[in-house]
């Protein structure tokens, strides 16, 4: 069997910020280069970029973590297209991070009714795509919402209010179709090994009259989402149940437990520390080493290819170029004021990148470069 057009993707949404703060990148042989060029050289063919509505405080202070407004997203999209990548636009429908733990309504949409939010989602989606289209930057694929397992635009669109979820998501899908019917639409949940969750969510979405779409996206992080066999079983089941192609829309694996405090120049009380910690590393079947990272990616590729009827269509590695540099962290003080979360800041992802702390490509990039679509 051949998996046609399998995606080897990378979310590089913080890349501009990393570069602005001095980050540099090097290929496996030490040759310097731009991060996307190096990824392209090793078989990557899709770039994913997130979009936040208004990632700035009331006084204009940026929220950080890339501060991914439309203008900055367009800069990276242009670079991706010039290199020959396909690209995926990931609407968060929030001013900052949206994920299963938070889906905060944008500042400008606060106080809107359900009908008002439906209109806002439609108009914002269409306006952004129209603006990108004028620049020749229409994406090849759009994710309507980010990890919308627990809904979006809380509290109105919070699970289990699937009626509101279906209305909000459908408004975004209709806008994408209006902008260009050739753009593929993804709906993306987290916890890729939880089959009961996926069945409940998509059964409920369709039962509430949700608009049709093209791809199901799954997040799979081994530290949080269990053994890869669960992902394999879930993908096989939902591919048959919903007849949709699947993409592991977010994934990563650590390559070290060595601390990177010296690269961030932050006091200990200012650093959040590693998301993939030594404690969590005990939950997985792979060592937190360069060799473990490579082995994980080989097994993930085999898992994706194992989905029947060619419906396993690839993966997107989350933030492979988010190396530790001073000033590039997951949230600024202004962002924390918006979300209501506690600090500190700093980069919590650097030990899961595909480049080491100095920006040199990890062996896993060479491993990915050897992947083929043939089983």
C-alpha cells in the first residue's frame, strides 16, 4: 500500500521570535542555515502556523511565545511558500494559547451572545483568509480551532454543549469554504490515544448538524497520552468510523534531560522549567536521548502508515525550532494577565525540539529524512 502525499510537518510559530533574539540553526554537519530550509532538506513538506486574534495587552505589550498575530503569521507563511512548503493555518480563536485546559474568548468578543460569537468566528475567519489571499498566501489547510476537545470560546462553547460547539465550528468551516473551496479543513482534538473521547466528540458533533470537513487531527504526546498502541488503535477505529484521513497534528519527544538554564539567562524563580521532565520521562517507553527521539519518530511514522486504506496521512512536529534563547518564553506578564494563569515564564519546550540547545540539528532530523511513503 502507498500513503499518497504523506505529510511531514512542523509547527514553527515561534521561529521569528527565536531569530529576533539571536537564535541560529545548523544542519547535522554543522553547516549554518535557516531553520525551515534545514527542515525542508530533511523531508519536511508542511509548515503549521498558529494565529491569535490580538496577542497584545491593552497597552500594546506583546504576549510572547511568537506573538502570532496575522502580520507575523504572514511573514512566516511567505517564507514557507517560497521554500515550496504546503502550509496549515491554525485558528485558535483566542488572543493567546487555546487548548483543552483553556479556550478564552478574545477581548474584542467578550459579552457576545452565542449568535454573536457565531458571526464573529465566521467574519474573523473570512477576513483573515481574504487578507492572506490578497498577498498570495492562502493556506492549503485550515484548522478551525486548536485542540477543541473541550470546545472553544468558553463558557458558551464549552463541552458538553455540543450544539454550541457545532455552530461555532461550522461558522468557521463555512468561512473557509467561502474564501476558497479548495482549502482543506481540519478539526483537531488532543489525547490521541483516547478512543472513547473521539467517538463521543465526533458522534455528538455530527448529531448536532456540524458541517462536514476534510481531516481529523490528533495530538499525541507520549508523556501525557499513553502508549503508542492506544494511538494506533484509535486511529484505525476513527478512520473507519468517520471515513476521514488523519494527521497527528501535534507530537514531540524529548532528546535530553539536561537543563538549559544557561541559555535563557533567567533567575530560577523566573523559569517554568521543562514540560517533559524527569518525572514524566518515567511514563514513556523511550529514553530521553537523541537515540530515543529518533526511535519514537520511527515508531510514530510506522503507526501512521498502519492506518488502513491510506488514511494515515502524516504528522506535524510541534515547535521543533523553539530553542532556548533569552526573551523567548511561553508567556509574558501581559499574557498571564489575560489568561489568569501563574508565572513564571521561560521556554518549557526546548528539550523536545529537533535542534539542540545551540541550534544544531538532532539525529532525529536525519531519521525523518529517511522516511518513505511506502510500507
